[in-house]
């Protein structure tokens, strides 16, 4: 179990923050997604091992009760045989009692060890799940940062390109309008020139008279 936990711990927890910082500088989402998939696979393997340990604990429990029941039964039978003066039967029952009691004691110790191992495994499994959950949350944070960075990049490009294009278009429009204004003013000046000369001529004649 110690080697198993060491392998799990190395694959999930070792240098987690350094890994995230390095991956964040390269391609955070692709790297984190791959790492999280592997972590989820490891978590599933551990979950199955813990389930197997539960089954083993239950098996130890059943074997302990069976052996203890037989040990108690043979001890009682040995007493009956002794009272009846059946030495051979008493000796057989006593030997059987010792064998079953040894087995029961061994199964009891194995069950207690399995229970302790389960408690340790479950605690470490919870720690493992928290680590993986933290990585999922970290990925969400990186996704948010990447989205903002991409959005800002797109906005900057649009603003820059739009500004250049609009400046060019405004410049063209301004030149066009100036041209129109010049044409309008020139046309107006030509159209009123004759009238102005005629008025000047009339005014001069009136003054002369």
C-alpha cells in the first residue's frame, strides 16, 4: 500500500505548482486537459482498489466469524466429551478448537489491519480528489485568463485596423467634401458674377446722372 500511495502521490501531487506555472507559459489548456485526464484515470484506479479493499475486509470478517464460531463450538464439544469420559473425542475437539482459534485470531488481526488501511486509504483518496478538484478550478482560472487575453488581443487588432482604415476613409471623405465645396463655391461665384457686374454698372450710371 505504501508503494501504491507513493506512485499515486508522485503522479498527482509532486511539483504541482511548478508544473502549472510551466504549462501556463506554453499551452495551459492543452497541457492541463491532458494532465487532468491522466489524474482522473488514476483516481478511478484508486477507487477500484479501495472497493477491493472493502471486499477483502468483509471477507476477513466473514472468515473470522466462521473460525470463531467453530472454535467456540469445538471448545463446548470438548467439555461435553470430557464429562462423558470420551478422551479421544475430547482430544480431537481440543485440537480442532486450537486450530480454529488460531485461524480466528489471525483473521481478526487481518480484519483490523484492513480496517486501518482503509481509513488511511480513504483519507489519502480524499486528499487526492481535492488535489484534482483544485486542478480543475485552476484550469477554469486559466481559461478565464486566456479568454480575456484573446478578447483583448482581438479588440486591439480591431481598434488598430479600424483606426487606420477610418483615418484613411475620413481623409478621403474630407478631400471629397472639400472638392465638392470648392465646386459649389466656384459655380455660385460664376453664376452671380454677371449679376454683380450689372448691378455695379447700374449704380455707376445712376451716380453719373
